[in-house]
């Protein structure tokens, strides 16, 4: 039997407690670290966008909510690059159909799975990172994008507001008009207030050094 429990976010702790009786066992929140290293040299990716682009990454599955994103391509010249393994081919088609209905399909790019190098290049070179996921335990891609000081836009779901804090902009809902308005307002606010360094500071909270120290403190408290 465990002496204590660890959760990777306040959200996961509350979710587990809603379904399982912890029987009074102590627990702590210890956030995952960020796997991005500043010492790695980033080279050009296999696919380079041909225009300024918005980036997202994740398994192509319904819970990631990617089909709302093509609306961000209306009334601008951005490309939308989505990286990740296709888990649900029918959902991939739904995203494509959304883009076709809005007549922006020519600016929607699926890269498929990408290497760590390519992923980091996209983070480093995108105009913004968008992550409308409806189910995340810790939201690692959000932390990775913040590490690069990018404007980040998220859903108001599960762990994402907790992880993004005041560094992230939240989509109020996913109607085309609202998602466009939230994106435009966020991008303007980000530029006007030069928030890149603030975003990087938020990302620095999520380090493996801090996680290891927290685990060690917990272990020592149980001796």
C-alpha cells in the first residue's frame, strides 16, 4: 500500500478524488518538467512553412479539438501547421472538412509525427501556439511552447488554465467568431506588452530539477 500519492496537476488530483476514495492518504502536486534543452542545436525541419504560421501538436483525436482551429485562418495569410500521429482517421477528415468549408484548406498542413528537432523548430518559428484540447493531465506541449516565449492560446478545460496561468490566452468558446476575436485580442496584447519574457518565466516553473527536488523532499518526509 502506498504511503503517499503524487499528482501532476491540481486538476488530476481533483479528478481522481472525484472517483476514488483516497482514504485520507497525503498527496502532493508535483508538476512534470519541460524536456526542451537550450543546448541543442536546432536545424531546419523536413517541412518548412512557406508563410508565417500558427502551430499546434498532439495526437489527431477528437479530444484534441483541432477542428476548431481552421477558423483562425480567416482574414489573414497565416498557415496552420498541426503535427502529430493520426489516431482517428475520421477525425483527421473532420478537421480537413472544417478547413474546406471555410475555404482555407490550402493553408492547413499536417506534418504527421515529427522529430524533437522539428518540433522545436516549429515552436521557435511559429507566430503563436494554439492548444484547444479538451482533456489534458499536464499539457506538456503548452509548457514547451511557453519555453520559447510564444503567445499561447488554450481551452478553458481540465489542467490547461492551471498550467498556463496568466501567461496563456483562453478561447472563451469555439465558435469561429469567438475564436478569431480571442486570437486577435491575444496577439495584440502579447505584442503591445512584449510578454515573451513573462511567458518564459512561467515555463521555468516546470523543470525536472524542481520535480526531482520535490520528489526527494517527499521521500524524506516518509522515512
